[in-house]
C-alpha cells in the first residue's frame, strides 16, 4: 500500500538555530555509534501524529523512504525532510506544533548523547547521578520554572481507550484548566491528549494565555504514542526509567485514567517509590478516575494492588468515579499540601528533590526473553522492590506490544515468559487478560496477539 508523502525543508523558529560542525556530523552519522537512526526514527514518529498507528516496527516499514538531514547555511540550519507522512501538513505546509516537536527531538538527542551519556560529570551508576542527569535534561528543555507556584498535574492513562473514557478525560482536563492547573502527559493520543484538550478550554475561559501542556516521551515508545500537537513543550528522555522519574520529580499531583500495560507500569513505578520508607511522610496526591463504565476497571486495578503490594499501597491513592469536578477539587487541595510541605522543607517547587528513588527504579531494564523470565516476582522482598520487579514485567509487555525492538524479539524468539509465585502470577494473568478482553492493549480495530505467556 502506498502512503502519501511530502518533501520539505524547515528552519527553526527561535530554537536551536545554530549547530557546531561536530554536532551536525554526529546526527548525520549512520554508523552504529552515530545518532542518525535514532534521530530518523524519533522524527518519523513526531511526523506520524494522528495516524492511528501504534506499532513502531510497522511505522518504520511503512515509510522506508523517509529520511531527515541537516543543512548548514550561512544564516543557520535547516532540516531537509524526504517522504514525510502527509498527515503532518496542511495544504502542503507542516503543522506548527509538529515543526516545533522536530526541533525538540534534535535538541534532546544532541544534549543527552553529547552532554549526559558521554560526560564524566554524571555518574549514571548512582541514584544521585541519575537524578542530576534528569534535572539537567529537563532544565535544558526549559521544563523547570522556578517562579511558579505548584500547579502541574501529570495525567497517565492508555492510548487505546473508548470514546466515553476519552470524553471523560477532556472534562477532567477542563475542570483542571478552570482552576489554573497545567497539564503534563506522555504526550500521545487517548488519555494523554484528552486532558490537554480540555484544559485549553478551561485556560481560555480564565484568560490564561501561557498554559503549559508538557509532553514527556522516550525513543522506544514515541512511535507508538506520537506526540499530539497540543503539546507546547516536548522532551525526549533517553529511556523509560528516566522518563518516569521526570514525571514524578516534576508533577505536583498525578491523575490516572483507564489504560493498559503501560498504565499499570506507571502505577507500579509510582507506588513502589511511595512505599519506600523514606517517602512515607511526603505528600503526593494520586487519584485514579474514569467514567462510570470504568468502575470495574479500577476495581480490578485496586484488587491487583491489594493482592500484590498490600493495604499500605492501596492507602496511597483515591479512586473517584464519574466526578470530574471532585477530581479537580481533590487535586487542588492535595497540591496545597504539597506547596506547604515543600515550603516548610525548603524543597524546590519545580523539582521534587526530597523524593527518594531507589536504584531499582532507575536502572534501565532491557526486556529480553532471559531478563523477563528471570524477574524476581515473589513476596519474599520489600513491597517497594516487588513493585519495581512487577513494573519491569509490565514494561516488557509494553515493549512486546508496540516497540520496534520488542516486536522483533517476539517474532524471532516467541512469547516472553513471565513466572513467579503462583498467587502473583494468577493476579497478573487476570489483570492482563482483562486488558486484552477490553481492547486496552492496541488501538481500536487492531487485532491483538499476546506477546507474553504467564506461567503459574
């Protein structure tokens, strides 16, 4: 099948207007150590916004002729783009938000692999070093605003949700916008787009002209969750662990909408951090919410958390069904406590330095078949460490569902095998089975073949 494509050249608009010769050479380097393939795949994902495709491997195969390069001119740089998806253009002109996102990709790739990965300034083997690296990446992208009172709400949820659930996320976003809250999401479609869309109306009614719609992604997931153009500040973290840390360091409250394996991964990540003894006293508003039709979904999530992590974990969140106004009011009240706490402790409003994040939540997890099979999924460990290992299991399922490398591994070696204590495996199997039954693993209309096998 042929897909309509467009060639174009674009110049930066006040952002990253000049590059050194060394930077250009590194981005155009097609060797194994070069950055061209990473830049190409992330750029294609950005340009594929709104296509309804959530398969990284299929995206790369669909647009095999796509390429992007840098032209250095006497007045700055341009991006030369060949065979880009036509959906990124209106009457032959690239959508402004997508154009901004392309330069965000270039900015973050150059910074991460020039100033972080190859720099002796950051010891990524230590928890402090990783957190410092996340801070510098966020600062470089202008995500940190020190003169603003706490008002940033992180919204998590699935890219594959029903129309009723999507509409509900918009209403919640609207109520947050009316209360002056800014929105941060994984920047893709579904529950990541809805809150932003609703908040734009709330902000407009309150004459808030500089509302922030922050999008945080990473190279492995960006193809499956192409950034929606409402995002007015996009950042690409180098891996899922640093992406998740960015969410919890930046956010003043988190709302979780219905989702699938990726949403379960996010929930387990945050609960694991909150269960660490050093974080017991830190206020962190966490609300699970959805329309009436999502009531059973959250009961299943709550049951799974109780069966695996226990009552203490269940006490760290609220479940609010079908009441967007109450959600916004509870978020506002929770953020007030966050502000008072940080003011008392002298902690920054813009970056949660006091939150203890164990190294088990920072080490990048490579979801190979061997690593998935060898996960420590048993209760003979601290609850926060069990949460870390459960998080890795769901991360592997996400990789096998939508990430290019994960899909290829499944095609080559067969299903991931997930094994552990019988009770844990039964709980996990029940939750994953419900995700499949309710079409939460892939976008509507896409047939789903499980990439995993739970061994009880």
